C-alpha cells in the first residue's frame, strides 16, 4: 500500500544506506549467517530426564509460545556455574537435539548469561530444554504458522470490546454481551443536551471510550495494514469477515463511525471521551453515559486519523472516504484557528496525512515550516508525531522536496542503527525492558524493514516478540495466558492484549514476522 515514491526514494538513497549497512547495521537476507549448533555436541544428559513444569523461575528462558520452523531459534541461560551443553527433548522425553552454549559478555544480578541456538531443529512439535545443574525450561512449540493465532487473537480484542452492538457467543466467546450504551448521552458541560455516541471501543474496565486513545490505536492498526497488507486477512472471525475488505480496516471503521458521532456538527471540534456513569450495583453495560468537553488534542488526533483512513479506504468506499476527509478538514481548520500549527508536532502529523490525501498547499506550507526548524532532527528522534508524519511525507505520491526526503531517510537509518546496536548489546536481545519503549523501537525498525528488507531487522523484531512471550528475566509470557507462566502470575495481572494501545503496537510488530 505504500506509494511507489517511497521505493524510488529508497533507490535514490541506496548509496548512503549501504554505507550504513557496511558499518555493521545489518546482515544479508537469508539464513546463511546462522551457525549449525547440532554439530557442537558434548557430553550426555543426565539419565531419566522427565519433563515437569518448573516450580520456580527456570534458568533456561524460552518463548513459551514457541518459534517459527524456519526462523532463528535461541534460548537464554541465566545462572551461576552454567554448563556448556544443553539438550532438547520432545514432550515424550526423547532426546531430539544437543547444542553448545555460547558465552556472552553479559551478567544479570551477578548471574552469568549464556545463549544457545537451535535454528536447525526444524521438526514441528512440542519441546523443552534441559541442561545439567539447572534443569528444564518451560515447554514450547516449533510451528511454521506459529503467530497466526496470536495475531488474530490480538486483532480480535477490539471486536470483543465493541460498544453499541450485541456480540455473539459464536464470535466473541465468553466476551459475548447484549447491545450496550444505546441511549443518548448527556454533555458533561451541559447535561440538558444529549447526543448519540453509541459505538466505538470500550478502552477501560469501566467501559469508557476515549477519543485520543482510540485515534492512536486506530492509527497503529492502519500502519500495520499499510506496511504489511498481506498479513491482514478478511477471515479473522468478526461480523464483517468475508466482505472483501481486510478485517483490520473493518475494525478501524467501527471506531471511525463512532468518532464521527463525537465531532460537534457546529464547530468541527471533537469531544474528549464518552464516560460510563458508574453506579454501584447497576449493570455497567446499561449505565448512562456522559460526554466530556471538546479538546484540541482530540480534535487534531481525529483530523490525523480520519485523513489517513480516508486515503486507505478510498478504493473500498469512495463516498465514505470523502466524508471522512471532509470531517478531518473541519477538525484541522478548527485546530488551526486556535493553535499555532507551525509549532505543533500533532499538527505536523495531521498536515502530513492531509497533504498525502489532498495535495493542498496549506498543509504543505505547515510541513515545510517544520522541516526548516532547528528542532526537526531532535523531534524526529524523540517525538512520535514528527517521526510518523515524516514517514507519511516520504510515502506520498504528492509533490515533495527530494532533499527533505533524503534527509528523512538518513535520519531513519541513523535511528534504526541505534536501535540495532541497543538490541545487540542487551543480554536479552532487546532494546529496552519497558514494553512501551520496546514496541515503539520495533515500530521504527518495522518501518525500516518495509523500506529496506534486511534479515537482521526481521530477526531483531522476532527477538522482541520472544522477549514478550517468555524469554525475559522473569520467564513471563506477557501476551497470551495459555502457557505455563503468564502475566496472570504477576501482581499486576495485565498482559499486552489487555492494554489496547500497546496491543495495537504489538499487532504492528507481529505483522512483519507472521507467515
């Protein structure tokens, strides 16, 4: 879906990009760089090895959901006096693989860190890792289409949180419920006035719906579709499945329909949230709703999302796409009349999307002002609106400044190189242990991987998925709840899929590695 202009810019800047790669930023595509570990055997495992679920945090850390059949596979060992050899057994306790641990320069709280690779174990099945002195890992799978079910489950969380419609048990399972919050909502600032704000996604345990958060979620879902359209199916099991439109666009449209109701017809401003009025003992799903006042943040986020959605949805429903674009323009106009768009990062992103959709000069002028700012480079690195707006600019088919595009590409490669180096220098092969920062970094490298495919980029992205699904210091699967140690075993009890914005970023990351 990315315009061919982006590919042309990739060619234009190939020389500078290759210079970066020559400095060690990435490896060549393919699996040729993977060392075969099966040949490095030594010793025999203890007799009568039988798998039992470890009672304490294991010293052999694996992705509990598993590994793709043809992908790089690795385990991290953490402990004192680690052995040199590890063994992989199937769940019938039959030895399938012997590997050599690799020494690293890393330690963690005084523990030694070693790595073990078993990429050449390509027989689909269920396994566990065993090593003398430290015992067993949790169980894991090797499976070619490993991420398909996880990806669909993550995408379907938004359907399961839809407001304003009945969710069937067939499609929503235990999350099925009758239609909710269909009555008109009172304006918080003037309770005598009511509006229809049915629809959208519940984004909290209190069944609240937030315009800004909803826009950010939908924006990341659209990025997943735009960067990796082949990963998005039309059969994920939502009511719209099979209608000839990718399900992720159907899901975003459900939120967009609600957001349009949240736009004030008179001013073009967007109300901040639809809050469920909590009444102890009452049915939350049938409770009254109140709408918070218009905010400029909600208004500009709305403008950004609806212009983006209009652009991507044009080929499916031109009339609705045009409606979205008009709504976006009204919201932007109100914002521009009250805020300084030449100093606003949020306005920069909105202007980039509107310029891509329309080619109008007033949006281009805002972009030019930001590009000429002394703060542009630092904002590109630190501000997601400036970063994502810049990526939108280099992907447009509208007239662009080639020198600006060259500058953006160089900044993107510089940012990506820093992410690669951070992952390389980590004991757990990730850039950060903070999930939000980790997922933001993977969004950057996923965008780069789309523009300039590189095997190491894909491997780094997959390593971050492994971290989130169990190959971390606490051996916790933060994504799904069906493995042996999950987020439900933590004090917080909250996983990635229970956090709607993080889940959208996770979907974006997973879209590049699912098959």
